[in-house]
C-alpha cells in the first residue's frame, strides 16, 4: 500500500471518530499567494507600461458592446472625440501637459481612439480592417508612450514612494510617510510627514543613508522645510540632473537700498538666495578657486547700486581683486599701513555715530543717501591678520559695536581659523555665513559654525566654482545655491554705470574724521617730542594734558601714540589708577585736573 493511501485511510478513521485533520505552522510565514493574486498584482504594478494594452482592450470591448446595443451612436462618438482632441491640443497645459508635443500626442491618441470606436460601433469590431488597425495603430502610438522620459520618471518615483515605508525603516525614520510627489525637469520632489518626535534635523543627518536607499548618486538628495514650515513635515528633492551645472550670468542688481535683501544667486529650486546685510556682519569662506571672488563681485555689484551705502575695501593683494571697482569704492586700502588707518577711522566713525545717536535720542542709525551705512569689505582677511596684527583690536570693536550704527564688516578668507580671524568676537559676530567649497570636512564648522557639518551642511561636497551654502537667520537649513557670474566686461560696465550715484560719507562721520586727524589747539603750544625713555608714554601724557574737557577718543589717542588698542587701554588704566588721567565718557580720556 502506498504512502498516500495509508494517509487517506488514517484521515478517514479520524473523521469517523469525530476528529478533523489539522495543519500546524510553527513559524510566522504567510500562506503563498494564489496565481490570480500574483497576476493582479503584476498588472497593477506595471499599469503604466501596460496602459496602451489596457486602452486597446477597452476600445475593443466598448466597440463590441456599442455595436450590439446602439450602433446609431457613431456620429456622436466621432463628434465627442473631435471636441476632446481639440480641447487637449489647446488647453492640455491646464491638466499637466506642459509641453506642446505632449498635447499633440494626447490629441492624436484621442482622435485615433475615438475614430476607431465610432467605426467599430457602426460596422462591428470584426469588420476588416478594424482589428488590424486597432493592433497596429495601438502599437505605433504606444511607442512614444513607452519612450517618454517624464512618464518613466513618474513611474520610477511612484515605485520609490510605494517603497518608502521599507526605506524609512532601514534609514531610521520609521513611521514617516509620503503625502505627495511631483516630477519636474530636474528630478522629483515629495512631501513627507514625520512620525511623532522626529524633526527635520533628524532627516538632514540621514541624507547619505537616504541616497543609498534610493540608489541615487552622491549629493543628489536635498532636504528642506515645507512652505507651511510645520515641524513634522519636510520636502525631499532628488535630482537626476544638476540645475547648477552651468554658470549663471548676473541679471543685474537686485536692490537699490541696503535695507533690501541682496540676491547672491539662485537656489536649486530657482528661488533667489536673498540675504539682508544691514546690521549684520558677514563671513565668506572657501578654498582657492571655489568662487569667493565671484561672490564678492556679486556683492559689489549690488552694493554699488545702493544710494545709501558707502563702501570701504581692503585688498592686500595690491588691489588685484577689488581695483576694478575702484570708481565705486570710497576708500581702497592696498597696503597694511592703509588698512590700519582705514580700520582706525572706521572705529572713529562708529564712535561718532554712537555719540550722535545718543545726543538725538535715537537707538539705531537708519541709512539714507544723506546718512549712509558704511560697509567694509576685506578680501583675504588672513593677510590682514598677518601683515597688520595690531588692527585686530579695531576689527574686534567694529564687529561688537558696529551694528546699531550701520557699520558692517564683511570678511572673505580661505580658512577662518582662530589665528586668521584674530580675536574671537569677530567670527562670533558674523550673522551671515557663505561657504563655498572647502577641502576638509572640519573647515565646514570653521566657516559656518560649530556643529554645522553634523547638521547636514556639507560644503566639502560642492563640486563646481560658484556653488555655495548660505547660513543666515532666514536661511537655517542647508540649500545649495550658485553665485551669479560677472565677467570682467560686466564688472567694468557696472562700475562705470554706478560710479555717478555713489554717496559721500555723512557729515557726522566726516567731522569726526577731521577732528581725529587735526591736533587740538591746546596741543599746538606743547610740542609732542618723544622722550628717549618711552616715546609712546610721553606722547600719551602730552595728548591727555592737551585734551579738551570732553576728552579725546581712543581712536585719536591711538593715532597720536601709535600704540595698539590693548596696550593703550592698559596704560590708560594705569594712569587712571595713579590719578594722572580720568575717563570722561565711554572711550574718552583726559588728564586729571591736579595733573595739569
């Protein structure tokens, strides 16, 4: 007796005794799907590729039914197809057919399908040559459908969105879900909802893992907040083509006042990288050849168009970078001595403006053509720190006190280390950070701030000159931009056109500079002849003795004594302690009465 028959007899005996056979599954495996389920699932998964086949089948079935039930309807069907084809050709853009060839294709398919259906309704599906026309015409019209790039991209995106739960589980974002997806000319973007407790910073930190899970090339994934700025939402953008592959010509100045945000260049979604520089200091960093000079040219092109900004500049490469803008620059320092003098004068200006604001009961300096802001641009700031280290005190003072009086410092350097930036207050006061490509990962934190690399600001992956990351109060998520390109001819033309509208320094600042450069009358009868023991100390005492009742400002004392700011403050503190000098006001000193 065979094994099968034995099992059958045992089962018969068990049923006769009231028992039923049982199958015990000791694992969590599911039962295999039946063939119909597998076929239906495949038909649904490949619905886009099989759409022409489905359309042919629908036309054949519809033609057969209509021929049997209502063969007299064929004129109405033909008229309806004609109107539908005409509407698609003219108004198809409103339903997503943005290209003319797409609208013509949709109109052709509609007219061909409607015409065949009208003939089949009147004559029957089997009437020759209707079957041949259906199969042959359907195949010919299916070829453009199968070859259409946007359709294939949309199908690929749909499948990736459908697989997102598995992707989210593998990258550590379990519970997040896709809400919508759109295919565009550069790739696709989708809106996602995060699970409870997840934030966009978690997503930014997992961008490399998402790129791996989606199978894209490195640097293809972008993460940004949604337009409604909800904390539990984010927008994922995946690029198939780099929108910043080619240089973007400068369209011209985007502002006419320093109170407006300046457009540095477009982000990858074609929106402008606009940033406000009023009452904000800026830091521009990047290796040689990364596009820093191009970024400075964009700034100069916009600032020179503002009638309420006076531009001072320091270029210790003997003016090689900023000399083309000389007609728009009020003062250009090309040597360490000129740079020191310029920064001392900038401190004098900010102190004079602060006194003027206090005397007039105002808190901030509002730029106008009569009272312009002052912007100081320093190219290769590290050279300034090396060649004029005693100017560090002035830059520190400008960084700390220049905001309210509209004195702005913009520094460009390859690597803003602590040594290159001098005192810590300079870098810490930079609200606007623009990072072009850097060579090492640790340089990202040097330019953009501590912890920015781990937060997803990967400036070391920028792969073309001019590409940058912008960090500012209004730009707190990493978005790649590309600075506009100004050719030498564009720079020369812009500088010539804007030279006639450049404002002069305000009267308050000019008067302060004149006073700082003129020795007071009380000092004229006392020749300031340095002694052989300590010329600086002797000059300081004589300057304090000849100071007026309101005292002399620090900038004036530095000019007379040639002392650095820290040394001058230290000696003034000693004189005050010994009773030889008194502090009249903030930053103003004179000799005490009994010392005179």
